[in-house]
């Protein structure tokens, strides 16, 4: 199978033809081979046809949904949108409410632990604050797994070094002429003048372990062992990772300098300026892309994260609704052995879909079904190619370290899901 191309929109081997299954209200099935040819598929030959459609080498850059190819296609699309909206109002909203309740419960415990940490070490000040019904720095990994980013102070005496040698990562080096004593984090600076992410995380892990024993929730919270990450298990149901980080605003990393691509009209100059001003975060956490690299580089490196920039990009139209449906489908049907897929994969593919469909009219409510199907087909392609590039850092593979068997299983499950939604929208009532 051909590998992934670094060019945008070419997740697998590109083709001018596209294979997608269409079903008319009369039940007649067509396998769309090209923009001009349609071929009836008998029920006995349906399975091989679906298997052929699963091949990512058959996908073109933009799936074809042309009403001229099928006279009743508009009605079919309207039916799909109706059932997707019903699914969103019933299943997705219920998921959001349940997660919001969990977040409030989890954040009470985490806040109490961080208060104890701050008493021991004032440099680690809790930044977990609620604003407009959301907690700053909190990311939902799954309904039972969360990450809290703890923003640290005084990065100013360090230079941000992003030379591309560490995919998805960068280092912080003491500015020329600056003395170590001028830094708030002097004991974590290496002999080479780098601020070590792992040293800070190790110190923070020790402080959190002590705080867990002293906090008022000590009966329901404990540290997760056998990891260099700082993870808490709460009530034996939830896992929260607390990650020290620096917020970088007003600058943009060199490894993401290619964005936005000049020939892509989305997101527009004003939104680009907003996103770049929003900046990014540098996280002290393990990075799979550094597996096998020299230990010193892995120890010093900080992981690049673009959470706020991505959130800003996906505002407007049905983008958020589409992502919410994808997350709900993943939680209910794609939580698989080996954990091949998480919600960040879905978020990444929504960003790529925005590039492929740059007009705001492409994200009108009436297009929700088309956008969802396009993303699910792209997800299958990525799983089959075993590569999902980060949106801002395409050299970083989000599937790195995932078992191949888990990715293949996820591709099959995703295809079953996509086929069910496309051929029978009413099935969403049971999904």
C-alpha cells in the first residue's frame, strides 16, 4: 500500500475517481465509479463493492455528491440531516451534560490537590479557573479521561528553539547573556542551558504525590503508578493528567510556518491573524515522536500544542456540531482495544475537512451529512494508511505508536459505521 503523501488532502494515493455508495429512496443501490458513470450493484455483489470502496487508494480529494447523478439525492440528504440533528439533540447533548457534570466533580478534586501543591511550592500556581462555564486549560480526552494544563510563569529569559529536529517538539534555551540565577526555574536548567521539561515534571510529580496524601479528597484520589506523567485516578472511574506548560502568545513556531497554504482560501487573513496571535502551548509530557531519540533531547523537549488555535478555527457553521457527533460516535462505537482513536483525531480531521471545503456555505446545516460522511471516509483512509498527520505539524503522525492490528480493526469498525449511516440514516436512532 502506498504511504502517506505530505501534500495536503492526499492522505492516501490520490485518484481522479471516487467510490461511494448511494442509495435511492426506492432502495436501488449504485456504486459511483466516476463523475459520469454509475453502475447498478446487485445485492449479491454488494459486499465486494463495499470492500472495494474501503480501499483508500480509490478516494479522490473531494467525495462526489452530485444530485444530477441521482434524481432523489437531495431528498436523501435532507433525510440524513434530519436524523443527524435528532442524534445531536438526543445523544450528543446527553453526552455533553454527563461530561459537564463529571468535569465539575473532577475539577473540585484537582483544584484541592493543586492548592496543596501551591502551599508546598509557590512556583506551581493553579490556573484551573472556570470562565463562561468552561475550565481554562482542561481538555476532554474521553468521558472518563481528562487533561488539565497547568500554566507556569516566567518563560521570558528563554529562547524558543524550533529547528524541526524533534517532530512536534521544541526546546527552551537560556537567552544569550542571561544568568541562570535570573530564572525562576534555575535548578531545572541543564549544563547546556536548556530548561528540562522532564526535570520540571519530575519535581511536580513529587509535589502532587505529597499533596494527594494531604488533601481533603485523599480517600477518593490516588496517583497512577508506572508512568513519568502526572496522573490522578479519581473514584476509580476517572483519570486526570495534569501537565505543566508555558503559554506562548504573539509568536508562531517555525515548524508550522507553512500554514496556511497559499492556494487554500480558508480560513481567511483575519482568522489567520487571530489564530497566530492566540499562539500555542509548550507541554511537559512524553512525546511518541521522540521514541528512540537520544535521551537528553527527549528530556529537554517540550511538546507543541495548539488547542486554542484549533478551537478558534472550528467556529462557525455546523463545524462544532459535526465534531460533537463524531466524538459521540467514537465514544459509543470506536472505543476499541489498543485505543487507536481518540477525540483529537476527530478534531484534526474536521480541520482538514475545513480546508477541503473552504466556503462557509459548505458548512451550512444542510451540508452536515456530506461533511460527516467525508470525514468518516477520510478517517478510514488514514487508518488504512496507518498515518494521520497533525494539522499544523504534518510531519508529526498522530497514529505513531499505535498497534497496526488496532488501526486495521478501527478501519473496519469505522467503515461499518459509515455504511450504516449512509445507507440507512434512521439507524442513527440505535447508534
